[in-house]
């Protein structure tokens, strides 16, 4: 308990100070618990824009299943606030966790009432250099604000596909997205990182300054520090080219084998990303394929997806959209709250018989009351642009996850089906799609031993121990 380090004297002193001095930080209630004491002592050290909250209600997480449930939230307003907060936590032996988009679904979070959540949402700027070839994204910016900033600056930045996700939350684990075939993984586009490390230092980390920490942060970021801002390559494009042809197709269940075959055999051009999923629409389980093709309105999108349309979708929607609107198609995945235990696996191929078995289980599962928001999904991306991604175990053409509202046994069963016909020798997963019950070799692959030794150097007392902790 952190009480141990807050002496009785400090506590008494704070009570005497009362609430008026710190009214800008906290409400004027009696301060008689640890969270309140922290707010009163930490508050004066922070910038004027910082504030506290005693509950996360104002910013619910994507899934409440096994979610962090802290006694206190500090809403930081400057990058220095993060540093000061970490130093304060270290001095007082307080467990802390940074929250960005709040979409992490790993079951390894363990922040309870005695813990402090560092809400990064106030650090949401994205700024550009003069020729728009570099952007600096702050630690709490969401994908939506990064995509908007890129679009209005005549550029593209590799981000995730869902507007609600933390941009750096996704990138620090690798960073998949629909521009991956053109620009590579998010991590491979990073240029420098401003990081608050476990020992309470603020460092600018580049391949030149700290080569090993640089390597570890790009893929395992949440285990090594809090990135308050990151500089990343930005790609200037004309407004006419700054868009994508985006399509979605609905198929009937008797077409599953043909659809899976067609998606698996699709020639994934660099401009493309493809998603195959099972979901419930108007009470009925359906098979969907959606995809995008980045480029100008007269691009080859329709031709590139011809083998999918040839299967004969019952519903087909397609339109060219400016790039700041393309992600909106996934907004339904952004709904916050509720229980959504999620499972993932890396796949190198799609096997129709496996997807038939998954369909059968899915139909039974979504017949259970309260499960109809569940989805089984596979993301398919071209991987050619990732020369550096050998550092990841998942050098695969496909990544996969699904969300569900209950029934962990269903989740594990589908994951087993995926593993059995993944087309790779070892079970593997993308860290951002991991659960936490996998052996860590599945999450970290051959990098595990090196990461563990770097962890002992950079975070020997395991302050960053919430996200698949090394
Ligand atoms: C609907 C949905 C869509 C998704 N789409 C994609 C996608 O297109 N591409 C993709 O790659 N992934 C995607 N993901 C997975 C996503 O990358 C992970 O869930 C990621 O952990 C979410 O980051 P967050 O900031 O939203 O979540 P949080 O829960 O806030 O953060 C997750 C972990 O990262 C840490 N963290 C966050 N920001 C920082 C930071 N600045 N510095 C240090 N640590 C930090 C947190 O402390 C926490 O441990 C998606 C997830 C969901 C639920
Ligand atoms: C810090 O807190 C943890 C539990 O949160 C406790 O196990 C540990 O003994 C504490 N350390 C010190 C130095 O007080
Ligand atoms: C701690 O005290 C604050 C201020 O009085 C209050 O709002 C909050 O709910 C308390 N937290 C707990 C866990 O009781
Ligand atoms: C997180 O910070 C943002 C911006 O400062 C704020 O709007 C939001 O309410 C905060 N969330 C919580 C739970 O305090
Ligand atoms: C940053 O957050 C503030 C407060 O929530 C909001 O007003 C502003 O529009 C956001 N900026 C960006 C670039 O998203
Ligand atoms: C933290 O570690 C870094 C790198 O080893 C070192 O340069 C710095 O002095 C340390 N800071 C503190 C406060 O110990
Ligand atoms: C894209 O081109 C088509 C066909 O020429 C046209 O109908 C449509 O309006 C264009 N879309 C946009 C957003 O310009
Ligand atoms: C489904 O669950 C909801 C709430 O949990 C309940 O109100 C409803 O009656 C249930 N429906 C059926 C058909 O059981
Ligand atoms: C992969 O995971 C499954 C459990 O889903 C397990 O039975 C199997 O042994 C694992 N395979 C390997 C190679 O570890």
C-alpha cells in the first residue's frame, strides 16, 4: 500500500491545508482518503491545466472486462505533468498506469483503488514540420485527430483504422493500418520518441541516443515508458490523392467457403487492406468483407476487388471517400463500455473449413441473449513494406481478432481453431491483440529473452507492469 510511504505527518498536514488552496484541482469535499491526499499533494506540482477525477466515468474504456479501476485519475495537460506524476508515484510507491484511447483489452491490467491513472487525453496535438514530411504526435492523441490533422495538412500518416483508438497506443505495439502496404507498420515510421522512463527521467530516444531502448519501445512501448510525444514520418500527398475507395460486401452463409477462398487468394496490392468478418445484422448472423484501396478517385479499387465481387455479394456498397472519412466505416467498433473479452491470433493463411467451423460456433454463440454485438474478424494487410519487422514474430499476411460480450470458452475455442490452421509453425499473436493467458513466447516470440534483459536495465523494479508485463 502506498500509505506506507505517506507518513502520518504528511497526511495530517494535508488535512490541515484543507481544500481551498487546491480548489482548482479538486472539489471542496473533505479529504479523508488516499486518492484525495494524492490529489492535494500532487496537484500543486502540476501545470495549471491539469486536473483530477475520482472516477473514470467521464472516459469509459472500450471494454469494462477486467478493466483498470483506479481511485484517482490525473488529467495531465503538459508533457512535464507526466514526468512530475511518475516522479511523485515513485517517491510515494504508488502504482500508476497511462491511459490513452482506453482500447487495450489485455487481461493483465491490475490497477485498483490504490492506483493512479494518468489520463493522457489532454496531450492531443499533432504538429508538422514545414514541408509536412514529419509530424509530432502527442501521447494522448486519438487516431481521429491524427488523421484529421494529416488530411488538413495535405499528408498521410500511418495510423490504425479505428478513429477511437489511441494513435500511439496502437503504434507502440506495432501499428497496423490501411496504409501499411504503402508505408509499413507505424513503428517503422517512428523517428524519435520523448519518453518518461521508470526512473523518472524524460529522455528523447532515437536510434543514435539509446539504440536498445529505441528497439524495445517500438513494439513493447508500454513496458518501457510513457511516450509523451513521438515524431513520425508523414507523407505529403495532393488532396485529390488523399482518399481511398472503400467497399463493403455482405454474403450469405452458404458462400463462406467461396468468400474465404477469395479473400485468402486475393492479390493484396500495397494500396489495399481487407477485412473479413462475422457479425449480427438485424438479428441475423452475416458474413461481411470490407476493404479499401488508397489513392485518387479514378484508382483501381474496383478492379483490385474483382475476385471478391465475383463471389456474388447480396449487398454491395462502394464509394471513394476523402481519407479523413474512410475510418468512419469502422465507427461501430468504437462503442465504449460493456464486457468485451477479446482474443487474437496471427495467421498466415485462411482455411475455408476452419471458417466454416468458426461460423457454426458463432451462430450458436450469438443465439445467447446479450451477445449480438460480437464479431469475429480477420484483418489482411500487404506486408512487403516492413523490412524491419523481422523484430516481430508476426511477419504474417494476416492478423486477427474478435470481440464478444461473454463466454470466454467460446473465445478460447475459436482461438484454438485459428492456431490449428494458422499456416505457421508456432502459435503467435500481435501484442495489441493478445489476451494475457498466452505463454509469453506467443506474444514476444524470439525477442522475449532480449526484451527481458532490457527490462531489467530500464525498469528493474517493474513500474510498467500492466500490459503483458515482461
Ligand atoms: C475497436 C478497436 C480497433 C482497433 N484497431 C486497430 C488497428 O487498426 N491497428 C492496430 O494496430 N491496433 C488496433 N487495435 C488494437 C489497439 O492497438 C490496442 O488495443 C491498443 O492497446 C489500444 O491503445 P489505446 O491507447 O487505445 O488503449 P489504452 O488502453 O489507453 O493503452 C493500451 C496500453 O498502451 C499503453 N499506452 C497507451 N499510450 C501510451 C503512450 N503514449 N506511451 C506509453 N504507453 C502507452 C497504456 O498504458 C496501456 O498499457 C484496435 C482495438 C480496438 C478495440
Ligand atoms: C510498495 O507497495 C507495494 C504494494 O503496492 C508493497 O508490496 C511494497 O512493500 C511497497 N514498498 C515500499 C518501499 O513501501
Ligand atoms: C475519496 O475522497 C474523494 C473526495 O472526498 C471522494 O470524491 C472519493 O469518492 C473518495 N474515494 C473513495 C474510494 O472513497
Ligand atoms: C481525460 O482527459 C480529458 C481531457 O483532459 C477529459 O476530457 C476527460 O474527462 C478525462 N477523463 C477522466 C476520466 O477524467
Ligand atoms: C484536444 O482536446 C480538446 C479538449 O477535449 C479539444 O477541445 C480539442 O479539439 C482536441 N484537439 C484535437 C486536435 O483533437
Ligand atoms: C535514469 O536513467 C538514465 C539512463 O540510465 C540516467 O541517465 C538518469 O540519470 C537516471 N535518472 C535518475 C533520476 O536516476
Ligand atoms: C468519384 O468519382 C465518381 C465517378 O466519377 C463520382 O460519381 C463521385 O462523385 C466521385 N466522388 C467524390 C467524393 O468526388
Ligand atoms: C435478455 O436479457 C435482458 C437483460 O439482460 C432481459 O431484459 C431480456 O428479457 C432477455 N431476453 C430474453 C429473450 O431472455
Ligand atoms: C497452440 O495453442 C494450443 C491451444 O490453443 C495448444 O494446444 C498447442 O499446443 C499450441 N501449439 C504450440 C506449437 O505451442
